[in-house]
């Protein structure tokens, strides 16, 4: 009976859970593992009590699994990845306010002729995010992509606010440098 319920649950919610995890972890293997861990936790729990929808219950379990994975990644970051990025003459203060928000929102390319260029840029941006150390990539995704509040990021990643801002600054510098190297501005 349990296996049948798990198969039904996985068929009904598996794709959604996977996409949810992938958007936050940016790694196919980790997303699959997080979904599997979620299903195992759901099986091991006392069961779904019906206080919310089944999907909401599974998402809350998945969120905790993702946070656990991100904490492990940050704690296991090799010291070589923590060495300062060359920040000579580069400042991000021109782009962000004191709260870490963009001063001017990035513009989308709405011209049909530039659709391919926009797609290529997003691919390069994604590659640049993937090249960042896991810790910096995680905090950048949480803050600038998912717009998670700094207080929540600090709590979820078990870091101080100062550490969060330094990590975010380094992530932005790394992305800027990567984009300058890999994207031809014409």
C-alpha cells in the first residue's frame, strides 16, 4: 500500500518538486536527490494529516531538504574557493543601493532581432553563475534571483549579516568579471 501511495504521489507531484528543487539548487543531480529525500521523509513521517494540500506539505519538506543541502555545501567549501577574487578597481556600489537592491532594474531585450542575443546572454550568465563557488552561487540565487530577504538567508545558511553581504559582493564581482570575459558588449 505504501509503495502504491508513493508512486501516485510521485507521479502527481514529482515533476513540480523537481522543477522547484532545480530552480533553487541549479544542479540536476542535487535536485533529484532532494526530491528523493523528500519522498523518503514523507514515507517515514507519521503521514499526511490533511492540514494543507498534499503538494504544500511536500514542498515544505523539500524546502528543508534544500536548506540542509545548501548548509552542507557552504560548510564543505574548499578553502581555495574562499580566496579573495581580484577586486582591483572594480566596485559594485554603482549598481546597488545599501540594501543590496539594483539601483536601476536590468532591462529586458524586447526587440525581436535581439531575442537570440538575449537567449545567448542568459546562457552565458547561467554558466557564469555555475562557475562561482557553491557558497557564492547559492547566496546570489537566493538574494538576487529569488529575492529572499537577507534575514531569512542568514537564518537558512547559518551566517551573519556581514558575512552575507561580503559573500553577495564577491558573487556579484565574480559575475561581473565572468560576463566581461565571456560576453561581447557591442
